[in-house]
């Protein structure tokens, strides 16, 4: 399962996966780049995932930083840790694209024929990373705590400082606005590749 940042909605997904499949999840994390949508990076992102792993050993097998959301990166991350991938979880927005990737490339990466792409339902709570960022910007600690796993509650001040303070890297924020930036070029390529897979 891949993330930039983590919410209570994601934790519910992990519990659902454990109940349905009986296995813990390898969280594949794409490093934040310091822009408005992915502000948590470096030490802050590391601390978030270290706390999550320690608090949920039954749900989280490990945390791996990956460069992209392609199947190859996730399979390599799992096998490097001695884990055998049995499923790939995602939401409605990616289910068809991911199923198509597994169908076309699964054998090449040594996935078993029983490997499945598993649809996770976050429910109706609408707890999204966007909502968490809005809570931090508004200084609404109560809403933040309602949206985040308890193990991250005392990171509120640190995370809010990233959102509103001068800790956000100015160069990276400015670079992210530039559509020629490497990150935007990568996202555009990823979206185009997924579109091709879906439309084939």
C-alpha cells in the first residue's frame, strides 16, 4: 500500500486488509517533496512512519521508501525484506490500472497466480490527507486528533510548524510550482502510463 502521509482512514484500511487476508501490510511510502500537497518529508516523515510501525506491529510488516507507484518498485521492496507479496491494495481511483499492471507484468516479477489486487474502502468518514492538512493550517487540534492515529497526536505541533512555519523548504516549494520540475514530469509520465494501461 503506498502513501505520502498517513491518516486514520489509512489505518482502518490496514485493519480491513488484515481481517480479510490475514496478513500484515508493507507500507510503500513515496518521499514527500515539501510542496503544498506533500509537505512532510525527511525527519518528520521518518518519525511518522517509525511511530506507526511501533504502534501497529500486527498490521504493518515494514515501511519502505519507494521512488514511484509502479509494481516493480513495490515487489523489489518486499523481496528485499524477505516478504512474499500476496496482494496490492488501493482505492477505487487506481483499481483498474493496478489490476492491468499485475495482469501484464505479474509473471515477470515472480508474483504467484493467486496474487490479487485488493480494493480497500475507507468508508464514509472522508478522512483524507487533504483534510488533515486543512486542520493543521486552521490550527484545529481537535479535528486533527479525530483524523489521525493516536500514536501521531503529539506530532501536532511539529506537523503544524511544517505547514505554517518557515520550515517548509522555499526552494522546493518554488520548484514545485514550475511545471518543468522533475516531480511534475514524473507525475505526468505516471498518469500517462496508467492511462495507457487502462485504455488498452
